[in-house]
């Protein structure tokens, strides 16, 4: 049965080998049988440039390249610096931050999801800064060890900032969701980022609509399977 798969928030890092193993197994056993795989951001826990010699990156690139189906990537808030070099090495095609797909007769909007969290003004300010192409160019021109130091500091700062934030502030804003779905004229939205896997029934412009949220890969995997028959959110063991 032909279908397309979506995943997000795998947060791959050297410190979590079980998640890496689960992801590599998912590519071979599950993704390989789909029509296409869409990775909706935060594939990696951190990304400071495609020139990072971390062996995990080469291992993941090799596994992705072995897929014989098309694989697409939308940046997350942690791996937003993932660039053309890694895309070429892995065979992933980089997509813009929002994309509308026509899949088996369904119009589906896909994104990472951080742009929907408009109540978190501190984060949105930070996002605008680090998405400035000049800021990115300057950062990537720094020596690797300096970038590593900055990234460590920023992660510690973001942890401290988030610990003081109301849980609701870090979820999506309902108006931002409705506005995005109305603007792109879609009955389906798939995103990750919030780590709150769920299928939300909505009404957009007087029509039934669905917002499907992918789960993060902590103790188990999470994927969304779109086929002609339905759209399903599925949790599975590694
Ligand atoms: Mn995220």
C-alpha cells in the first residue's frame, strides 16, 4: 500500500546511541518501503556547521544515502544551520520552512512547528536573529572550537530561559495555526517541535481540519503515515 512517512525531533547525538540505532533501523526497515520520507526538523540535537567532523554525522549521512526513496528535510530550531554540504552527503533535499504537499489527493502543510509558537516572544526574537543570513555567515566563518563554545553557552541559556517559562507559552498559538492553514488553504497540518504528539480536530474556514503533531524520539519512535485511506500518528519501539 503506497504511503509517505513523516518524522521529526529525533534529536540525534553521540550521547544517545539507542536513539541512533533506532533511527538507523527505522530507515532500513520502515522508511525504505515508503514512497518518500520527510524529516520535519531537529534530526540532530545540535548543528554548528557541515564541517563538524563528528563521526555520527557521517554515519547518518551514509544511512540516509542508502535510501532508494526520496528524502526531504525541513530545518528545526536545533539543526537550522544544516547546509548544502550535508544535504549532498546524505542525499536529502532541503525544503523551505513551510511546504504544501499534494499527497494521494490530500493537501498537507508541513513545517517544523517553532514558527507557530508565537506566544514565546523571547524565542521568536532569538529565531529572527539566528535566521539572519549575515549572522549565519559570520558564525559559520568562526573556527569550529569557537562555534562549539558558543553553542554550549546558548544551550545552557535556552535551558535556563525555558525552565522559567509557562508550559502553555511553549505550545503552538491557536490563531497562528488557523492563520497558516487558512493562508495555505489546507485541511491538514503536520508538524513537530512541541514534543506533544496528538491529532487535533479543528475547524478552518467552516470546514473540518486536522493538526497532527509528531512526537519526539525519547523512549520510542514517532511517525505519521499518509496514504490514500488515512493519516495516522504511530508510536513504535526502537
Ligand atoms: Mn524543535
